[in-house]
C-alpha cells in the first residue's frame, strides 16, 4: 500500500464571466487540503484556451489538460447548473481526455440559483460512467439563492464526499498498480 498522498484535482467547470465557481472551488480545495492524505490542486478551465473546433489531433492545450487529468488519482468537479444541465465548457474539457479518467473516482460540488445543481450532476454521472470513472454517491449542493456562505450542512456533505472519494481513490490506485484496467 502506497503512503503517497492522493492527488485530487478540483476542476472548476465554469468559464463564464462573473462566475462563482472559482470561489466555490477555492472554498472546497481549502477544506479538502486540511486532510493530510490528500494533495489538492485546482484545475481552472478558464486557464485553458481550448480550440473552438475539435481538431483531428489534440493540440498542446488539450494535451496539457489531459496530462493534468492523468496525474490525478481522483477528481472533484465543481459545476454550476445552467438550464438544468452543466456548462458546455466542462463537456469540452472532459472530452479532451479519455483514458486519463479511467478507473478513478469523481465527486461533485454543484451550485445553482434556485437549485443546488442536482440536474447537472446527474447528467455528469452519465458522462463519467461512459468514461469508466467511478462517481461517488454523496456530493455538495449549494443553492445560491438561499446561501451566501458555507454552512455546517455543506461542511458535513463535503466530509462525507471526501470520505467516499478517498476510499475509492485508494482502492482504485492500488488496483491500477496491481493490474491494468480492462475496458
């Protein structure tokens, strides 16, 4: 069993101007960083200039993003809910990697105005299942209309999700080290 910390990439899924996703991601990353078994990095999609059209071969930006996904043992996707779904910028980024997602766990922190992002998360579960990633059951949902700061319920939800994410990340890291993933 490895004693190396688990590398968790917190992915900011919105690139919209005026977004709150970066603030939510920073809150979550700061909270998760309090766990000594985790090495947390924030991967902000606004920092990547993905191509407007999907090229025949991955460009350097796509390869850089795929490499960031490949380095991680687990992911927490911070997503808004726009029109009962997740943003196109997030789908574009997810599609820039493929094998890098396989046999790794994914947790979700979602938010919306008048919603806690559950519809976006349910659609993302389907996408990540197709990529052979393991989504954890519990997540953090924040309704921006009723919440202006993290509450105890958000902290409890974050702890439950991190417990599950850590368990799956350790189990899957050990399994990937023991034998290649078969799809």
